[in-house]
């Protein structure tokens, strides 16, 4: 039986055998969360939902972390999210 609290399978079943937190603990909050949602993509929630969550954190990082915003980048993401 898997440990759903400390080591849930959607974070531990990567082919590399590396657990997601081993990577994300070295990143800032937004980048770590984006990696987390890509890592578990389709294993916990739908692929579409997981990708949208990852994009949300990346957009937040761009808007609040990096400072330089490219409007065409956001238009592209908006078009992707329409699927």
C-alpha cells in the first residue's frame, strides 16, 4: 500500500524514480509548483487541468517575479486555455 500522505504515487511514480519534492524543494514557490503540476500531469487530475495550473504559476512568476511581461505570451496562453 502506498503512503498517500508522505509519498503519494502521483509524485513518486516518475520513470526516473526521483520523487517530485526532491527537485521542487530547491526552487522558489511558483517555479516549484509549475514543476509539480507538470510532474504529476494526468496522474491526479486531468491533463488539461494540470497544464492550466502549471501555466497559472508560470504567469504569476512572470507578473510578480521577473517583472518583464510580454503581452503576446499571455495572448498565446489564453488561446491555449480555450481548448
